């Protein structure tokens, strides 16, 4: 359980022992602000969390109809971390798990207070090629989880295919990549398809393209011959890896938006942040 916003949380510092009966007695007959759904109680070094149900009214303060205890001190931890965004379910869920407690109350950025009660996360695999490191896809997914998808507790695993390792399969004298990327290395002569270098017939016989079917088509259009190729297409390699969904992966055959195959979301190579958000919402169910 995770509040949709810290505005739903009212914090009460009290001087009594935090028990089910003492909390209910304290709230009995009281009113709560219209936006309040939860009370976080603080007594000395103990913390507890309660859910309230209010009697409907048009008043800004509404009578409390019932109280449900969510977490008592023996199962509630407290963390103060000024770097923590308490609106991020993924950040809060990971922190809760690290404490080993059922519930964690957090005083985070800008002194905002919220809590996270144990719940299973969404699982996600990010499958991409590197370099550069970290991959663009990992960065975009992480940003989406901290902004548009703050309401979802997601634990992701990054699985990468290293282009430098793929390039070791090249048996010819020249390795060609589709484009430059920071961190690409090779013991052989390196060329880049997007620079369309002029090549002799002898050089064309000594080139292996580390690329995909689209880059192979471009190579043939430029040079008039089919290239030797080491396949780097993440969508193709995904099947070889036997990864189970939900998975998000890039493919240059997708021009915009995204496509899904079961619980695999396929986004464009030059994917934008809104496309990441839409793709993740489609598979994280």
C-alpha cells in the first residue's frame, strides 16, 4: 500500500503508547481534513500507520467514521533521507524492502512524509545493447518511473548485449558498426556505416557489419553488395536469450510509438520519453 500523494497523509506526534486501542480512542469522535486518508503516528521513537474512512460531507473537515490499523511499531521502520522522493513508489518500495519491515515511514525531500507498506513489485527486464553505458533505454525507463509512473512499484533487471563482445566474432580485417558510440573498441580497423566511407572492392571483401537487417539493407544500397553480418538486433537476440516478460526492448523497425508481442514492448531505436511511458503502462499490469 502506497498513498497516491503525501497530501493524503496527516502526521500526529502523540505522547501515548501506540497500540490499536490507543490510536482508535484518540481518533474517536474527531474530524479529519477532506484530503486526509491516512494518519502516521509518532510517539518517541515509535511509529504507526492508520487508514481512516470519513462520513461524506461538503465540509473541509469531515467526521471520522472508522479507523483501520495498517502498521504498529513492531512492524514499522522510520527513515529520514532528504534525497528521497516520497512520491516515487519504486524508490519507496525498494527502501521498504531494504529495512526488512512490513512498513517504512519516510521523511524525505522538502520534509514531506509518506509511507510504504509491503506489496509485491512489478517485474521488468530492460534488454538493450551497449555501449554507451548506461544504455539509453535504462536511463529513459528510470526517468519514467520517477515521473509519469511514480504510482507503480517496479523492480527492473538490466540485461545488456555488449557490441564489443559481438565484434570479437568478426573474422575479417575490418569491422563496421552502424554508427559511432562512446566506448566502441576493436582490435581491427573500425568503420561506421552512417559515415558511408568510400571502399575499394578489396576492402568490401574484408568487412563484417555488426548490425541488423535494416543496416544490412542500407549497406547493400550504398555499396551494391550484401554484407557479412553479426546480428546485433535486440529483438532478434531477445529470443536467443530466452528472457521472460515483461520486457522492454528497442528495434529500428519500429518508427514511432511502440508495439507489443505478448508482454514484450518494442520501442523505436530513437525512442522518446512519452513512448517509454506508454509502452510500460501497456505491459506492467
